[in-house]
C-alpha cells in the first residue's frame, strides 16, 4: 500500500487523471454487476495477490481518494466471516487514509482552508454513514452484506464513469 500511495501521489502531480478515473469506475461497476448477477461458486483469491492489490489500491487511493473497491474485491474473496471482513476492510481504509493524510499535508496538497472547512462540515455525514452501516451489518447475512457492497460498488463505479466522461468531454 505504501508503494502504491507513493506511486499514486507522483502520478497525481504529473499525469492526467480522467482516463484512470474512468478505468476505476468501469472496474467497480463491473464487479458490482458481476456479484449482483447471482450466486456462483466463488474461488478463494490466492495470497500472493496481496502485493499487487496493495500497490494498485494504494495508487488509486492517492489518485482518487478511493482504493476501497479494489481492497474490498480482494478481501471479500479471502475472508468468509462478515464481521472479520468488516473489521479488516475498515482497518485497511483507516491506514490508507492516515498515510495519505500525512503525505498530502507534508507535500502541501491539503494546506487549503476551504478544503479543511469542507472536510469538517462532512464529519456529521460520516458519523451518520457509520451508524447506518453498523445497523445494516448486524441486520444482514454475509450474502446480504456482499450484495450491499456490490450495489454500492456499482453505484460508485457508475458515478466515477459519469464524472470521468464529463471531464474528458470538457
């Protein structure tokens, strides 16, 4: 993840982001549709994928603030228990956010008063999302949790695709 975040931060400063944003959107939406299409025999992701998933997830985290879809796809193919999946994915996201926060503050990318005020204003929405997510987690089976995640990935992917296409057209 550290390697990916460093690569992603470098790319963020030097490359156009719209094509990669489109690729992430297509990946997330496609995987969400794949899961929602119906049950199938899932194979367990091999452990050696940790490194490429970490690097790619880190890159997308730094580029777009969302490597979560990549991490979730991998973790859901490795972890059967919904509580362990939730805890692990939460920890991965928290670690990623703190690393990016430190890197972006050190590089000066986050030293913007408007951005800081906006982030603080979003804290209540984040707290509401955590509360709703906690209630859903306890109310749903593992399959229900995976379908919910797939639906959210699909919605997120479509939103990323729309955003990328609009940016490319402009």
